C-alpha cells in the first residue's frame, strides 16, 4: 500500500478536480460543519459504494483523523488511490481559519470584545491611562486608539462626543488636535474616566475592560473546553466555525 496520510496543507495544495472528499462521520458530527464538496458515507459503505470516484484520489476524513485511517487502508486494498486526512475535520478547520486570517490581514475592520466588571466590587484591573495619548498633559500609555475612518462616519452628537477625544492639553501648555498629535490618531474617551472624575490621574482604574478580538474569545473558549474535557464539544466546535466565518458555510 502507498502512503496513507495526507496533511491538510497538502490537501489545500491539490487541484480541486484531482480529488474527492469523503466524510465518514455520523450525522450529528456533520451537523456542526463539513468540508465543502465532501460526500457523506459510512466507513462500512466505502468499499462497495458507487459514489466513490476511482479516477481521483479519494481523501477520507473523520473528526480527528483516527477512524479514517483504516477506512482509507480498506480502499487502498481494493485498488483505490485513497488517503486519510491527517488530523481530520478539526485540522482542516484550523488550517481554513489560518488561511482566512492571512487573507484578511489588510482589512481594517475588527470586532472587539470588552468584558466589564462592577466598580462597586472594587476589582481594579484595567488601566485608564491605556486610553490616553503619549503627548497628553499627564502622559498616557497609548495602548488603544480610535479608527479615524470609522470615527468620521460616526453620527454627530452627544454620543460621539462621549466616545471620542479629538483634542487634548499637552505638557507644553498647548492644546493639540488629534491630526497634529504625536501619533496622529483620535482617542477612545469612553474608557478613560475610570478614576472617579479625575481623568488621567491614576494608572489603575476601578473598572475592568479587557479588550480582545472577538475571534480570539471564541478560540480561547474552544481551547479551554478542549483542555478541560479532553474533547471538542458542540459549542466549542461552533465557536471554531464562527471565528473563521465567512471562510466557509456553517
């Protein structure tokens, strides 16, 4: 028999008309996501199935790449050029996410996820100075800035004034507009005043606003779930799928 394993990287490099994908998972597993274009067959059906295209490389996959190995071996013994997808559907999913992420690196829009905690609990975690510019009169840390293009499309009014700081006093006694500031970005004002009315006075705030890319939150949940249970449950798998949307249909 020939080499039985095929990596997801090798799969992505193959011409689409040169292989056939066969999903041997059960209906419940497939309901959470499939590799587009695959045929659903049980391992028992494979040797006699008329749906197998013997003129192509038949790539068989399961959830983790374990059950697909004997299925591919059985087809090879029957004279079919069959491969088992190493790592299965989950490996394909991670590679699809990686490729989607790389393709979108130049896009400016991002979803951010902020977690807030009650000030009444006095749980200090976030730093108000993270949202102040470096050339502020009491120098900030400039960890976060607002997107000027998005800000320009934001409706005018009190809410915009609350959300953004577009000019500020500097240590030299002058007032600078964001366009002429040291970093050239407007500030996110809504997270600055954590210091009970004394903006920029204290490094650490009484609030908590960890900010993550939304996709990172989903991935962290999926990873934590897998580490805690030793298995990828339905919710974790859905998180993996959603985090790389619209890479494929879910």
